[in-house]
C-alpha cells in the first residue's frame, strides 16, 4: 500500500475557515479603530473651532455694552472647514429667586436680607448676558449633524448699580 503525501480536502477547508475567521476579526478591529479615529478627529476639530469662535466673540464684545450683543448670529468656517458651521445665541441672564429659599429655612429671613437678595438679583439680571456658541458638524457621508456648545457670561461693568437709599456704585470697562 502506497501512502500519499498532502492534505485532504477537509483539512484544507478547516484551515481556510480558521484563516477566514482571523481575517474577519482583524478587519472588524481595523474598521472599529478607523471609526474611533474619525470620531476623535471630529471632536478635536469641534473643540478647537468652539474655542476659536468663543475667543473671537469675547474680543468683539469685550469693551461694548451687553445691549450691543445680538440675540443670534451664525456663519461658517470657510473652505478650511466646509463641514462645520457655527451659531451664537444670547439671552438675558436669569438669576434664580433665592428669597423663597431664605424664607423657608428655620427662623425665616430678615427683611433687610430679603431686600438685598432681591436687589442683587435685579442687578445681576440687568448686567449679565448669557452667550452660547455652538459648532455644528454635518457628515458628508451620513448627513447626520452633531452639535456641541459652550456658554459664557458677559458682564456690563459700565452700568451703575443702584443699591437703594440713593447710593450708587459704578465700575469701569471690562
């Protein structure tokens, strides 16, 4: 009886299945890493553009009254970042009413303290403006939009602060 050297068809098929399984696992790991790298690139670019736009807005309105800050603005980042756009929204600051909290505590609150809290709440509401800048990224492939935002507060130091009883304190520019 003569013995033949070589592999049987079943041995070759098993070896091919093992190799195919390894190739599929490597391909999945590779595509997952590529997707994570793309997401990291988008998030990094968005963070840099948010910082850049917020700095531009802070410089633009630094020496101006908060009344000069528009309620809305928008734009893009030009040809360098065609998939990115920005929006800016501003609104009056709303200080929460702390007088209810002071009244509800044990022993209540003195009327002078309530007057001071209400006066300071009015001053904050009139002299502070909340500004939110958002960067929107729209994927060319999926057309999905991702929005990231950052918020800051502008304080108008040029307005007089009326503290009642005929006294006033004013500040200089920012």
